[in-house]
């Protein structure tokens, strides 16, 4: 016996209206429907609530470096599969798929360019490649970006966006934390500036190594920052955590981040800092 027959056509409002893809998008924070072209012009920042959408490495390079000055290095360093790791997929398959999807070879792009006419060594992470995770390739490329800064005596800028170490490479991923941190100590000895930019999200192994070792640490507004997830921390320390404790704003308040900088001000801010570090007087606001 049928008690109830679902009549789809009779439901008020009908089917959910689809937003045509590519033309309009919905703000992940405030829900505002925004014209994609307007969002693009606004550097992928919501005009209503200032939410910073996650952007690609290429957007940051375009935003930060002077036109026609970018030169990429170490594009062809590739991951091995030392643990023969398999979760839902084999690790080499996962890498192959990520490459196809993102046109990247791994989760960071490194090279040199100019900002305001000054030569800089730059590394930009990209979350779309396996969550921006740091395996031995990311570690090696970051290490080489630091070495380039050392060799050429130029400042280093790293834009981080990462879920942390890449579990598929086990302890080899964790070793990258020590490797990059040791090289950054050399940079410091030579008095070469390192500006670390934290974007949404910068967490775990990346946060606990190079991302938090900048001479100046800049964060984008409302980025998720931290080491472990809130539940793990709450269980470990047996205490309740204050609201919003893993945000850029909380980190600024507690001295972990030096400044929060909106994306549209990022280039100007870095430029001022580079001017300051170069010894050409104090930066103008
Ligand atoms: Zn919004």
C-alpha cells in the first residue's frame, strides 16, 4: 500500500535554480552572488564582506612581480614513491592526476623576478596540487629558492598555502621542515630579508617550519592558520579553545603574525618592506 507519493512537480519553488557556471559565483563567506568578472577585477576578494577567495600561484605572481621579470626554476624536480604508498589511490597515480588537473609539477612554483625593480627570489605554493602539501619536492624547491637568495644576495618571499606535510611520503616530508629551517638560518646570518606571506590555509608542517620563520610575517585577512586541528588541540591540552583562535586576526593579536594585509595592498606593502630592508630610509605609509 502506498501512503504517500512524492510529487516533485507539485513542490512549490520547483527545482533548485542553478547558477550558470563561470558567469556568477557565490561568496563562500557571506553568500552574496557576485559577477565573476567583477570578482576577478577585485583580485578575487568579495566586494561585500572582504572574503579572500583562494587564488592560484599564477595570480600571486601576476599580483606581486613586475611584468616580464618572472623566471621559473626547478620545474622538473619530481617525486619518487619511496614508501610505495597507497591509500584510495597509489601515490604515483595521485601525483599524475594532480599534474593533469593543475598543470603544475608539484605544490610550489619557484623562481626569480623583480618587485618594484628589485630582484627577489620567490616561492608560491598552490593548494590545488594535493592540498598544497609539502613532500620532498616542495622541500627541495623551497630549499633551492633560499639558496638562490643566498647566492645572489637578494630577498626571499614565500607565499604559503598548505594543509601541511604530505603523508604519502611519511618522514621524508617531515624532514623538509628541518631542511628548510636550517637554510633560513643561513639567510638570517647573511642579513638577507625573508618575507613570509600566509594565505588561507597555512597549517601543520608548513606553518611549523618556513612559513612562521619570516623576518616579517604577513597574513591575508581571515586566513585559517595553525598547526593541528582544533579538536586535536582541545583533546591534548584538555581545555576549551577561544573562538576564532586559528585566524589571522587571532594570530596578529598574539604576536605570531606581524600584519594583516588585504590582497590589493600586498604588492605595495612588500615593496615598502623591501625598500626598508634595503636601507633606503624608513618606509612611507
Ligand atoms: Zn562575501
